[in-house]
C-alpha cells in the first residue's frame, strides 16, 4: 500500500477504526496504549533529536540505508561526502565511480544509478538540486512529490519529511513494525507499508511526538524487543504487551489444579 497524503488525512479523520488486522472494539484503547508506550519509551530513551541534514542529504542517507546496517550506511555517506564536493558532482559523476564509493552498502549497483536518476529528475523539475522547498509544503504535498521517484517508498518519504522537514508523518521500519505487532497495536498480518497510516492514526498530529514514537520503538526493538528471543524480563512494556500476556506469561505461571 502506498501512503498518500490523502490517505494520511483520511486515516486520521475516520471515526471508526480502519482494519488493524484483528477485531478492535474501541479506538480509545489503542490510542491509550500507543500514548502510554510513547510516554514510557520517551522517558527511557529520551526525546528524539532533530537531524541537521537538509532534505536532499537525508534522501541520500535513507536510500543508502535500505537493508544496510547503520555503520555501513554512515561509512558510505561519509565516503560520498569525501569524494564529491557537492551533490551535483555526484549526480554528474560516472555511475561506476559512485557505485565503487558506496560499495559497502547492500545493492550498490542499484543504489548508485537510482541516486543519480533521482537527482537528475529533481534538477529537471526544480531547476536546481535542492529539496528545501519540502519544508514549506504541506506534508501531503511533500508525500506526493517524493512518490514520483522510483525506489522512494513510504518509509523513505516519511524519513525525509519527518527527520529533515519536521513534518508530522511516521516512518515504520522493521523494528517499529515488529514491536507494534508484539504490543498488539497492529494485527500480526499487517504489512510494514500498511502500518504507516494505521499507527500514525493512533498518534497526535505533532512531529516531536511522532518522532519520539518512531525513535523509541526503534531503540526498543534494537535493545530489548529484539527479533529473536525478546528480552521481556527487562521490558518496561510487559503490562501493555499482547505477546507477553499471551505467550510469555502463561509459560512462566504454573497451571493450577
Ligand atoms: S514484553 Fe517482550 S515482546 Fe513485549 S514489547 Fe517487551 S520485549 Fe517486546
């Protein structure tokens, strides 16, 4: 499912819940759970800090990061900055040169031509290679603009618009997706793409709160609610968590009789 600005708006304004992947009787229950999760994780990990990257630089960074560990992404980004004085230089460089510079990320052979194609299209559209105008545009318009680029999906669009433009839109990465399902904010079969609108509809329309939620679930997914064997005994969300209540607690409590 593609996240459009219109979809974000509709999702927020619906009186009844959209399909969360399982029967939910009361929207307020989910909103309360998301609010409490956000409060606790923000206390634990601290409020998210805004990036100093401009939107064009953030787009480069996020494209590099697809299916790539943070350290390799940071190394490739630093290598690009060292190799090319400006993004225009990267845009106009031989593609093989760009590919070699980002060789440490996953799929450099796709990412190098993709970055250059996007940069050429932005230049053709705008007359220069700069996405700062997205800061001034409404979030729905920014989503629509970024949707025109191949390889720029819901997560990438939301990352650029939230992290660099401070727009109220939620990126859902693998950690946010997994932890949300375990908590019961989403049904087990809801895709990460569909989760963008569904989770955002549970949050306030405020960029800092949305960023805190994203960053809190990301950190929690990396440190506590890890992919294999979540560390539930260390978790501050046990009383809220469907996975813990249904799968972990019954095994820890001896059956009576
Ligand atoms: S209780 Fe366990 S499964 Fe639930 S959020 Fe915490 S670590 Fe994840």
